[in-house]
C-alpha cells in the first residue's frame, strides 16, 4: 500500500498538481511534509527543466 501511495503522490507532483491540494488528498496537515516525503526527481523532470530554461533564453533544447 505504501508503494501505491508514493506512486500516486509522485505522479501527481510530476503532473504539476498543486502541493496544497495533494497534501490534503493525502491527509497531511503540512504541505512541507508532503514535499519532504514525496518529492524526488522523476525521469521527465530534467527534460522539463531544460525546455523551460531554453524557452526563457529563446534557444532550442537539445534532445
């Protein structure tokens, strides 16, 4: 059950779900606890970061 809960939280965070909402879904009183417990780099997060920085500087991201 713990693995499913962690998967659920991680997928929603990766999909940019609001941390306050996710914290409430999980029954946490402190969104900071949710962040400390469930955040980690998802494989797609590095690519999103590259694209965001490239968009700011007007450069095409490298694949």
